[in-house]
């Protein structure tokens, strides 16, 4: 088996609000339809869909690894004042690395995590 990509589907209560939230966070649109958007890059991406089920949305979790966690945190922090129902916590160190949690407009939880640098 040779897997090239695995995509998750992220819910939205208000599709246009969630679309703008992800644009403000720094994601790029690689394809857009009437009720589905692909955000990310050619190899790392997800679907934002015009669909919402409360129980599913509030249990939807993703983890994203980045090189510069402080930069992403600085982009994410102002969004909690701009978008209703969004939340963020401070950067902390977990057993899997430095991270912060970001809850998006539909209740989806992102584990934003810094790539761990190997010690030589």
C-alpha cells in the first residue's frame, strides 16, 4: 500500500465564518466548491464542509505539526476575539512536544504542535 494523502473533514456551523477563520489562521484554499473547500497544500490538506453535527464537531480533533509554534500562536491568538465560540490556551509542553490547543468556530479542536528537533 502506498498512501499519498489522508484527508479529514472538518465541520462548520456557518460555512463562510469557518472559511474566513481558516484564511485568517494562514491556510490557503487549493479548491473551492459550493459546500466544500480544500485548505492546505498539495500534500497536507483537509476539507472544510458545509455540515454540522454538534456531537461530531465537539469531538473532532486534529493535530498539526509546525516549525514555528510561536508564529502560529501569534496568528491564532487574535482570532478568539474575532470569532465566536473560539478558544485558545497558552503554549505548554506535553509528552509529544510543545503545543497549544485551538478550538475553531464549530467546536473542532486543533492540537498545534511544534516539530521536535532531534538531539545529536
